[in-house]
C-alpha cells in the first residue's frame, strides 16, 4: 500500500469526472482496511469527501463509497460522518435501490450503527434502534423490505439483512421500555420474519448465513425468557384484555341473577322498610345489593376454563406472560374446539374433567424445558464457533428450526395432552402423569426430528403416537434413570432376575413335556403349498414321566380326541442314557405363540397339528423336514429291542463315536454346537451333548433312540429346549430366549415400580405379562 498516496487519492475523489471518482473510491475500498492508512486518510481530511460521495453519487461510485465507509467503521473509525441525514439516506437505499453490492454495504453500515455500544460520550439517539426511528417514520416500508431481502438469492445480502433485524431486536429489548420492544417484535412477526428464517434454517445454503441465523435463534430464546419473566398483572390493560378475550371465547352463560339472589334482595328491602330506614323508596341495603349485582359472575368462572383457582393471575406465576400468550393463541386458533371441550367437561364429574388451561400451561413448560431456553448465551456462542469452523455435523445438532414454530408446537402439544388424558382415562390426581407422557412425546418426536423435517410431519406424529409406545419409552427412560443412579446394584438385580427367569422357563418347558404332545410320522407327510398334510394312521404320542426320568411314547393309527394315559405308552427311554439331542430347528425361527403357553395351556399348540390343517389356519407350521433326534448309547434300547428310529436307520458305531462329531443324514450338513440364549444362527443341524464325551476308546456306540417331527415351531421350541434343559443344557431357540428376556424384563420393571406382591389380594390379581 506504499504506492497509494492518501492525498492524491483524496484529490481524485474531488474530481468533476465520475470515472475518476469511481476509480478513486474503488482503490480506496481496497486499502482503507489498513489501520495505518485509514489514520492518514482521516488526518488528510478524507472523511468529508467520502461523506459527500456517499450522499451525492449513485451507481457503482456510490457502492464503492459505501464499501469504503463500511470498512472504516469496522476499524471503529470515521463515526463522525454518521448523522441523521446519512441514516435516512442509507434506509432510502435499502428501500429503493436494486444493486446488490450497494445494498450489502448499506445494510452492513446500518448494522454497525445499531450495534454500536451505548456510551456516555455518544450523543443520545445517535446509535442503536433509536437512531433509526425518525427514518423509519419517513420510510414505513423499510421493515417490510428488510424481511423481503431474507429470501434473496444473494446469500451475503440475506445475511446482512438478517443481521440488521437481529441488531434491531437486541437493542430494542435491551434499551426500550417494556411497552415498546414488543411492538417491534410483533411488527416483524406480522411481516413474516419467522417463516423466512425458518426456510433459511432448512435450506441447503445454511452455512452461508449460519452466524446470523444462529443469532436469531438465540434471540428467540431471549424473547421467550423475557415473556416468561413478565408477570401477569390485571392492572395492565393488555393483560386484562387477554383474560377478557379468553373468558368471552369460552362462550360463558348469560349474566342473570338466580332466583335465590332475587329473593335475598327482596327480603333485605322488606326488612329495611319495616324498620323505617328508607331513602326515597330505596333502602341502603338495596343500593348496596344493586352495586354488588353488577360485579356478580359465575362462581366457577375461571375453574370452568381449567384453572385450579378463581385467581388466574396466580395461575400464570410460573409461566408468566408467555403462558398467557400460548393459551390465548390456542383458544384463538381453536375457539370452536375450545367451546366444545368445555361443554364436554361440564357433563363429567369434577375429578374426571381435563383442566384445559392448566394443560396449556404445562405444555408451555414442557417446550420451554425441551429447548433449554434458560441456557446461557455463552453456550450458544460456543456452538456458533463450531458452525463457523465448518463442522457440518453441528448443523443438525445446533440449529433448531422447530423452535421458531413455537406456537404451532404448543397447539400440537395441547392436542396431544387432551388425547392422552382421554385415552388413559386420567383423573385430576393423574395430571402430572399425563404431563410426563407429553414430555416424553415431545422429546421423542421434536427432539429426534432432523433439521429438514417438515413441520406438518412433526404435528402428525405428535397426534398419532400411540399410548403403548409412549409407555414403552417411559419404561426405557425409567430404566436408564435407575441405571445412572444405581447401575452396579441394577446389574446384580438383573443377573438375579435372568437366573430366576431361566429357571421359570425351564420349569415351563419341562411341564410341556409332562403334558405330552402328538407328533406325526414324517414318512407319511407331504408338503402342499407350505402346509403339512398328515395321512391317517401316522401319529406318535410322547410324554415325560412324573419322576422326570423316562420319556414314554407309543404309535397310534390316528390321533385320539383324548390324550393317552402314561400307562398306555408301551415304549420308554431312560434319560440317563441319552448322550445328545440333535435338531435342524433354526435358533431364529419365526415368532410364535410359544411364549403364551407360559400362562396358558398347551392345547393351542396341539390344535395346530390336527389332520387336514392348512397354512391359513395354522400360520406357525414348521418345515416338513423339521425333526428332533435323541441319541444314546446302544444299551439304551427298550426291552423289546427296538431302537426307535422312525424314518432314520440306525447308524453304526464307526460313524458315531462321539455326539459332537456326526452329520445329519437328512441335510448332510456339518454339526455345530447350539449357541447361548442370545444367538440366532441360520438353520443348521445341531448337536448338544448331555455330558462331555468320554475320552475312552471303549465307549459304547451312539445310536438314535427317538426321532420326532414337530408340526409347529412352538412345539419344536418347547420339546427341544425342554429336553436340553432337562439334561441341564442351555436352551437354544429364539422363542425360549424371547420368553426368558420377557420374564426377566417384566420382573425388573415390577421391582422398579415397586409393585406389591399378591399377599392380601384376591384371586383376581395377576400380572399381565406380554398381554397374555
């Protein structure tokens, strides 16, 4: 910049030729950002010439002049040329001029004027919002034009316009009286500033205007805090008008004296007349009664609307004027619904009525807490730096466009509160519980909504989320809360409950074996459209003995209507001789109703295996080749000498030395041990030994003792896991794993909720586990 002479530059700015002046201010715009050059420029008298060019020129010369002045003000220099005339000219440029580069500089200068700190040395009204007030009176369309600039395709112009709006709002809130700054805010809202900034927040070009948008979001929180801090005072005209409008919108009953009130006044008049205390035909008591009659109102004027008392100003103590604004806005939007709800509530007992006004105030507090309105601006400043550093992941985390739609979110929240109150059958004492559900709803729908999610979708989700889903989320939140507080203790409780649940399910599965079940012969089965169709004379009945030591079974020509007795089953297997149980049952088989058999009878599972059943009537059919094979030593053969292999021929000792080294002859696939409860491998042939194989080479050969073909997944899960658990092995099917998890989960919830035990209650008391 040593080649630029300030004096020569100032002389060229005084030239009569526009081209010379244009080149001079163009060069000045490039070098004026240097503080040392700016200081020399000011000392050489360049400010007066620059001011003249800003006020008297047009086109690019004016644009370069405004750009030079803007850079000079950024150095906190040149404030001497800022005057009312300059401010009026800048505002006129914003309203009338179309050149983008000119508008950018003009808006930026106005931002500097409004944002300059108020000091004792500065003249009153020279800076801040007050400095623009006279010019705004001359150009009433300035604010409208300013909001219009927010939709400009030029992002720098859009950012400067929003920065000016932010500066006007912040200075007005900080220095204007309580009765003045709301007028500016309302004026901007009426012009559509909320919608314009909301669109910017959801746009793909957010990074270009991120700083200004984030400041507007921070100012929105400031406004919410300010409105909440304003106490509702009936002495204030606007507060009184708001309450009156609320009362009138409720369609109150017509004002009239009751018959009892009329009788009281007549009795007072008669008694006073008899005492001779008259005054031109009017007694003092009648005059007093007449004066009081004009002040009579419904004895539940405000409680009828949902307030807890007849002092509405007291009701707004926690939410302030913000709560009143939200309530009156909701009533204004849904006046017909409001009146209908009041009529419905009036027909119910007092304890069952939903307090509409209190519901509105509760939703206001829920939204206030969700958006962390009370969080300091220092945190917002830190987030602004993250965005400016180019952290794109911070965009969705930092920007909350739904905050700008506070009013519509509040209306959706009130609707959700009323819906949940009705669905839960809540009463007056349950108010806080419904409020907790609404809080969870807000956290789930609004809190999880991405930045670009449409507002209508959010409103729809808040109206459609089912009560059952909210209950699940509430229980999950309760578990997390307890986990944070008592994580170590909860782990011990959870381990204990998992063990208890496993023992409970083990007993249930073994009882399925004790009850017995019918199994078809696979050799007489055929697959027909996915359904298994048994022929006649092809059934086997299997049942565990009462001492749980023998597995009895027998073959029948047809499935009997009544289950055979244990004595009629001629064949049996000594379970102490069983070496392994193999199956091709998938650990991730489809969800079945097997869990229900924990609480219900096993008859439902048996009914699915009736002859001529179809896929439609028995949706839980197993595959036609599904089977369970019980292996044991050769010494385990029955007294009759049968090896009980059904469709599978016995294997020789050379092919079956150990239970974990054989292959399934139906699928010809490799065996692998069944995984623990939480494993879900694909369908495989599996072997689970009853005890570790002996290392002795003289161990007896292993042969199949019994093969079963369960017709349903439920029956396969119950018998396979029942046999495994009877042999002290881990269950392996997904149905059993889900049942163990369900029982343990409900046990934990019962303990967390401190549900009492059955002692002292009648037989109608039960735990509804899984809706069974």
